[in-house]
C-alpha cells in the first residue's frame, strides 16, 4: 500500500515538473520573440532617425544658402545706396568745393562723381562765345589803330616814343625732389566729403608736393599719404579755408595728426 502511494506521489510530482517545464519553455519563447521584435523596432527607429537627420540637414543647408543669397543681395544694395547718398551729399555741398578749386578732378581722384549744373554750362558757353568774338574782332581793331598812328606820325613828323621794355619777372626757384619724403596726414572730425576733397585739392597745389593719395575716409577720419620734396608741416595748411579750425594732436617726421573743430 505504501509502495503504490509512493508511486502515485512520484507520478504527480513528475506531472507538476512537466507542467512547469512546459510553462518555462513557453515563457522562454515569449522572451525570444520579444527580443527579436525589439531588435527589429530598434533597427527601424535608427533608420528613421538617420533619414530624419539627413532631411533636416538638407533643409537647414537650403535655408542657410537662401539667407546667404539674401545677405549678398542686401550688401550690394547697401553699397549702391551708400554711393547714391555720397553723390547727393557731394552735389549739395558742391558750392564749397567749387570755391576751393575744380570739383570734378577732386571727385575723380577720390572715386566720387560730380556733375556741373546746367547754369554753369551756360555760363561757360557764353564766355567761350564772347572770347571767340573778341578774338575775331581783334585784328580789325589792331589794323585801325595802326592806321591812325601812321597818320599822326606823318602829320607831326615826330619819331614814335620808344616802347617800354617790361622788367624780367624772376622765376621761382625750382623745388629739389632729390630727397623725397612721405607724410601721413590724419584729420579727425572731417564733416563731409566735400571738405575732404577741398583739403586734398589744396595740398596738391603746394609746390613741394608731388602726389596725394587718399587712404581712408570713414566716420569723419581722413587719411592721406603725401609724397613731396619735404615732409608736410602744420604751417603748410594755413592757407586752407578751414585752417582756423585745425588743432594739432601729434606731429612727427612722417606723421601729422590734427583735429578739425566743429564750426
């Protein structure tokens, strides 16, 4: 009796062990399927992330290219607008630069444009016409005067008075350019382009100056490089129309730095 009980108990335990083994096998299969599914999901997510990143990078590249094109166009328009404003200021201030000298050569030297008004052109043409008429009438007037003088000489029978001889005019001594010097002129507080043009024109007319090259003109600072027979000094600027506003800041053998006080 005890043997049969022991045998049935063993069979019961064996059946329980088989059920547990089957459960564990099913659970292990479920885990294996989950791992396979998770791996596929991870691969799909990684591929989608790569595609999304490539699309975003392409979109941002196109956006930045468009911004760069817009900035380039804006820079070109700003330069054109700056040139138009400069030309307008030069035209408004043309009276001051014309009193200091010829405007057109100065504007060309500094890369600016200047155009004479039609009234000035009319005056020039009228002066030219008057000069031509005077030159045409001059031979007839000379012939008439000579005829009158001949008649007076024949009547009076007196020798003509000797023609006074003009005293020779002493020519200025030539400037010695054998030892040239270069001076950098810095002028702070230049109010407008016409003033810069006037100063450049004035320095070019100095007898010891050979060339004047503009280097910078921005925010009221004018930089000129002046080559001549000797260095440029503060006294050389005394004939400029704004010389009364000049204040010395620094002076050296190759540098002259001044301030232009406000009017």
